[in-house]
C-alpha cells in the first residue's frame, strides 16, 4: 500500500522535472575511431561507466543483474552468443520513467514500460569475444554498419518468450551489436534510447 501511494507522487515529481535545467537541446554528435574497454574490468563495471555518463542513468534494481559462466539461464544470453570461454555478464532494462537522455530529456512517464535493454558479455580473450560477436550477428541476420565512427552490427530484435510483451510498446525494435576487446555488447529497444546508449558507450570508451 505504501508503494502504491508513493509511485504516483514520484511520477508527478518527475513530470515537473522531466527536462533538466538548461538541457533538452541538440547535442553535437559523438565520434571516436575505436572503443577501448580494459580487459581488467568486469561486465558490471563496464555498465557503471556507461551509466555514469552525464546525466547518469537512473534504474530500478529489479530491472538489472549479472551472472557468471556457472549460472547461465536459457533467457540470459543474446541469441547466438557462445558460452565457451564466457566469464561473466551484466544486463539492464531501462524504464521509460527513469531514463534521462544525454540532452536532458526524459524518455517518458510510464514506470513499467521498458524502452531499452543492454547486455554486456565478457570473455576470456578477444578471439573468443569476436567468435561470439560473429555468431550472434549471423544467427540474428544483422548487418554491417557504423555509428559515431564505430564499426558495429545492427538489425531488428523481435520479442521472444523470454520477454514480457506487456512491458514493451512494440514487438519488434532496433538492435545493435558491438565488439570491443574481451567484450560483446547487445542493445535493443526504442531507437532514440538505443542510440542514446550508443552515444554513452562512445563517450565512456571511445578513443581517437
């Protein structure tokens, strides 16, 4: 009951602060020659670096979590991802209400509507990560692309039995696949938010 009373108050408060002061303006495009993610980092630390780019991403704890090679659930890995030489992963789904884009604009006001999902996989070495990257791409029929100077794969993600369709606006949405060193990152969701996450990744790990 306490939670049900507080949630409308939270939504009202966020509506009055839906745009951060001095923000909601067009930002210059972010660009880099490549992404460099240190092999010493865990997947959850990579997520923290991405989420900490300004303005920091807010998220509910029950919308995120990690796992290791010893605790892989059938729904936890992107379709086509290899389990060989896999070390750990971290995944987060972003609520429309709590996602603030880099220009300060809030994604929306629905707390239980998901606008994007990110999964970060870490492997023992670059070669293992690259093999998984290639197999995910081939399994899902993704295409070669670039964004902000970074080479990646993109395509369309369609909700599966692992997803709750009541929490999404669409059954199909944009998806992006990135490989950097020991890491593979898979993103899908509403295109404006998914691209905002790509921008954050480039800001956090891009080098010229």
